[in-house]
């Protein structure tokens, strides 16, 4: 399984790297998590330089894609040449949007009336695109999920793991990163958020 975290210049470190860390708690043969970008390296909104591990062509063939957030998302959404390189397909991929990543899903025409979660800054931009924004941290239906707020990236990572490896694996990954003394509460809350949707779906293949 290949999970790509789509990451652009100006990215929010919490959005991409929290998910990256949690997803890498899975130690199974063939399980691969990568930071993907259109350039060989990307600079975060706070000056962290990260080397890309894969390109957009591989993103299009990944089993799951998390679209990260950042300060340049509106410019990326308006870049027709860049957007044309993204051939994402929820019929064969799990697609998860973190904060302003929801705007990219909207611009790609992949939501088909599906509401999303996003951050407060991005909310009006997504609404301008004709998409309903929910006042909650996480929502998923079918193969598409979205989360609002940097720390909600843990919910997206858990959702991807639950869909690909099952609830037990997702709970274990969350338990490892949860604050000491709050682990049961943290894991229980997260699994409650993602559990209903996971239960409704068959494991992705």
C-alpha cells in the first residue's frame, strides 16, 4: 500500500507531518508513506525545508492520498497547469483533505455535492466554490474524508489506517502518539469520530 501526502510550498507542518508520523506506525510489508510534491523540495510556512519523496505521477497511482494544507492553496487551486497533473479518482483511491486541501478537492470536481470539513480561514473559499462546510473536525463518506484544524490530521491518518488495515491497527497507531495519561480518552474519541463511517464501508482493496 502506498499512501502519498500531497505537500506544496508554504505547507503547514502539522498537517503533513503529524499524518506522516502516525501512518508510519504501520510496519507491514509493502506499506509505504511518502511526502509528494511537484518539486524536489518544499518550504513550509515556517521555513522548514523538506525533500520530496515522490512526484505527482506516483500520487495519481497511490492507494491513498492525503492533500495537505498551506498558505499557498488558493494559488495552487488557480494554477491550471499544476492542477491538470492531478488525476485523482475516489473509485480507486482513498482521498483525504486536510484543512485547505478541501479546496483542491472541490476545484478538481471530486466532491459531487459532498460536504467537507476545513479550517476557518479556508471556509469562505470553499463555500465560494459551492461546497457546504461542516462545523466539525472530521467527516467521511465513501472513499473521501476531510478534516478541519491542524490537530485533526490525526483523524485523517487514523481513517486511512482503519480503511486499509482495520480499526485495531488505527487505534494502536493513535495510542502510540497520544499524550500520556490521556491515551484511552484520546484514542476513544478519535475512533468514535471515524468509527461510524469505517463501519459503513468495506475495507478498501
